[in-house]
C-alpha cells in the first residue's frame, strides 16, 4: 500500500509539473507570435520608409560628368564647395559622436 501512495504522488506531481511547463510554453508561444506579427509590421514600415528615402535621394542627386577640359576656376570652385560640404558633415558627425559619448558616460558613470 505504501508503494501505491508513493507512485500516485509521483504521477500527480509529474502531471502538475507537465501542466505548468505546458502552460508556460503555450503563453511564450502566443507572446512570440504576437511579437513576430509586430516585427512584421515594423519591417513593412521600415521598407516603406527606406523606399521613400531612396526616392528622395535619387531626386536630390545631381549627376556629375567628367570635367576634362572645363574651366580651372570653375573646377576649383566646385572643389571648394565639396570641401565645405565635407567640413559641415564632419562637424555634424563630431557633434553626434560627442553627444553619444556624453549620454553613454552619463548613463554608465552617473
């Protein structure tokens, strides 16, 4: 009679544990499906936004042709213009980097 009670308790405990594990797996699966659906929506939005930005970049792009035989002063002005744009971009990049480092330092070091 003792072994019958021991085995009954073991079987019931196993069934209860299996129920709890199964319930957790089910809830995790439902949550995963929900997040995958949300990720799909975000990916669609990202794809749409990337297409918009690509169209804007194509519209703003000015085709550069070879400048062989062009006026030297005109070419020099173009080089200075490109250098000025690079300086502005470099300054923006430097400022973004500094703000990122400051934010990280504040977050990590207090």
